[in-house]
């Protein structure tokens, strides 16, 4: 089945993240899932003002708020901000990412997606698959998808890296149907 691409776009904004984190395979998969043109951008932004020294982490909600109020995108477009910093929201120890449900913005951290974080040998393939899953997950929220009970669905909540590793890069059939209605 061939889907029409929308004129709407998804911007992947890299904040102090190398372009090599996002490869052509990842762009193609994102484009196929969301039927949008994927545009890679580089953002020059110091995240120091979002740092919480008590937690030694960065407040993801505040970073999202900054982008919402200081960067505009066209109606229907989405923006996923990728950072290397360890993120948190006050009620959780950490988050892999955060999104505004039915909104236009989401954020993903690469920090806990790296094997190095768990004192294991770095593995680029594992890292990129995890990053893709988290980007799809957070963008899914911006399209109105909520957490799924199917632990193999990309929309299943990840509390640990093992949760992320277990799930697919794609939404389950039920979540894909919901996404299809929106797209």
C-alpha cells in the first residue's frame, strides 16, 4: 500500500547532537510512519537555564515550554527536539522524552539510550534503534496517541531501557488505526 505524503513536515531539531545520530534509514522510517517530510535542523541553544543542580538533570517540560513560546512552526507541523542531556519531570526519576499530547512539540534525550550509560560496550545499532523508538513514541503523542497496553507497541510506556528494547519501532495495529485516522 502506498500512502500520500502530506505537505506538512516534522522537524527533527538537534541541540548539541551530531547529525550522525539521525541517518537516512531513520528518516525514511519516520517519514513512512507519519507520512510527513522529515527535516533535520540544528538548534543553537544553551540548556543551562533548564538544569536542576539538586537532581543533576534537565527539566524537559521547561525546555518544551521554551520552544513553544520562542519557536513557531506552521499549523500541523511537528517538532521533535533531540538533546544529549539527562531529562526529568518532577514526578519521575527520569524520562527518555516528553510530548504535549495533540500538540506540536516533543523532546527526546539520548543520554540513557547509550549502552555507555549502563556501563556496557557502546553499540551504535542498538543506540539508533532506541533513538528511533523514542522519537516515534513521542511524536505519536503529538498525533494524539496515548500509552498502549501492548508491551510490543512503540506507544507502550518505557520505565526502563529493557522496556524500550522489547518494543517495536512501529505502533501496534490498534495504535496505527488511530494514527491513520489523524493522518
